[in-house]
């Protein structure tokens, strides 16, 4: 019984971590790319980590700055889409990868992955918009 509860708890924790990484797909990928570039340039582990954190924060700050200073709704929507499109792709891949062994139908698998990607993309847009409103309202 304990192993079953442990497996359920670890599965829920893995899903929460995967959901958060999918929502923040743009900063995560910017951080990974910056860390790989810094490591390849000869920086150590600490400086690669600093470069990764800086790139992630810079990508989020850039989108929030565009949201704060843009007056046109179309420009704001484009800024949110730049943040949400990688999250949508990551959400699709996440749901597809988790359910590919459980669902036999390709159509159902693609529809389920598409719904998961759409859900995570909308969650990324709402999350970033709420973050931008809270930062810019001060």
C-alpha cells in the first residue's frame, strides 16, 4: 500500500513539474541555450548557471516590458503569443508523450494532445498576463 501511495505521489509531483516547465517553455529554453553557450565558451558551472538564470529572467522581462509599454492590443497579443506558442508546443508534446502508450487511435491521440497543448498555451498566456499586471501595477 505504501508503494502505491508513493507512486501516486511521485506521479502527481512529476505532472506538476512538467506542467510548470511547459508553461514557462520560452524561459526554460532560453536558460538551457544560454547555459550551453556559456559552457561551450569555457565558463564554469557557476557562470553557466548565472547565464541561464539571467537569460530566463531577461526573456520574461522583455515580454512583460512589451506588455507594459505597448498601447495597441495587437502588439500585446503578439507579445503574449511569443510566450505562449512554445508553451503550446511543449504542452502538446507532453500530453502526446504521456498518453501515446495508453491510446491506440491516432486521431484521438492527436486531439487529446491538441487539447492539452491548447490548455497549457492558454494557461501560459493567463499566467504571464497576470504576472505583468501585478508587476506593472506597482
